[in-house]
C-alpha cells in the first residue's frame, strides 16, 4: 500500500506548527497585562507625590489633583525653609562618600583579586559578615565611636559611617569584576615597566568602568537616601541633611504635606540623574561582579 505525499497547496493550507518558545495569543495578552499592572503599581506612588506637591494645602489629602494647581509649595520650600542648606549638606556628604567609596572599593577589590597576602581570606569574610548587621544594631556603637572622636554633627562623621555601609559590598563586587579581567593584562603592564599601581591605574581601571559605575551609584544612593544615621548624628537646622530636614515637616499634630512632597520631588532629581548617567553600565557591572565573587 503506497501513500501519496501532500501537494504543495495542501502543505500551504495546513496550519503552521507553533515554534518552540513562541507564546500563544492568550499568554502574550496575559504577559502584557501583568507588565501594565506592575508598571502602574510602580509609578503610582511617585505620580501621587508629584501631583500632591502641585496642590494647595487645603486639597493636600484629597484626590482633587488638578484643582487650583500651583507651585506655591516649591516657592515656600525654597524661600521659607533651609532646604537649600540641607540640599548642599547632602550633596557634599554624598559626593565625598561616592568619591572615597569608589577609590577604596576599587583598590581593595583589585588587591584581593590579584595579590596573595596574610589575612586575605579573613578580609574577605569580614567584608561579607559586615553585611549581615542591620542599622539598628550598629547605630549605637558607631554613635559612641563618633562621639569619642569628636565627629558628631560633622559631615566627616557621616561620610565615614556611610563608607562602612557601601565599601564592604562594593569591594566584594569589584573583586568579582576584576576576576573577569585577564591577568595577562597585568603581566603586559609589568613587561612594559609599569608598577602595580601604574598597571591598576592605566590598564585595569579603564576596563572596569561598568563596575566603577555600579560602585559610584550604590555609594551615592546609600548616602543620599539614608535616614537613621543622618537623624541620629546631625542636629541643628544648619547641619541637617535632606533626610533630617524632611522630618521637620512632621510633628505630633500633623504633617505639612505640601512642602514635604515638594521636597521629595526635588530630592529625587539628583538620584534620577545619577541613575541615568550610570544605567548603561549597571547591568554589566552587577552581573560581572556576581560571576566570580
């Protein structure tokens, strides 16, 4: 008994088999709906704060977002409070934390990645273990240390404190990133007569831009948005950071939602700019740092 092959017309009219990995229309619709819902949930709080900052105080807790829209909250914030002073303090502390965090984390990560020295394993374990302690446990001993050194109510005290948070994580991540850079590059630098530091500065760092971007971003965000240490270590309106300044808008009788939401919007702008600057390196840097960390 013989069978006849289907004609070309029959093959064209037959339904095409779904390729492996291809989603059905129902699955695709469900995925897009899930993404839309997730996006709305993520954007809604930010949009609420933005619209509330544009409302008069009488409508601050209502849903009348576009009724009597005004920029009065922003003008009052800048003219009648010390917001610009708080902003400058935060910018100084976050900038120093970012700069020192990148330098210390990169040099530590490179040293641990390339050199053998006594206590290397202990150092790596120390960097890892320090990430396990919450702020509530560390704030009292760090406060006592800063008080004994005369660094309370000083920007340097907060910078050192924030470095204790950012450097261990970033150094561990940078070590994993440097592990992905071939050692032959170091050897070629030695052949050309470069010192270990010259090799690190001239050859390795230019290849480590993604890791440096992640380190800078993490260090900046750590210092820019931190509340607990800033509130405990800094007193006096002239010395407050943005985190401490925002707390002045809340008391036992209520909250000044207008200036507080306006300040929240202005505070988010530098963080967003830093993220936009570093975003093209974030995925590469974090994934590379996790390969051999």
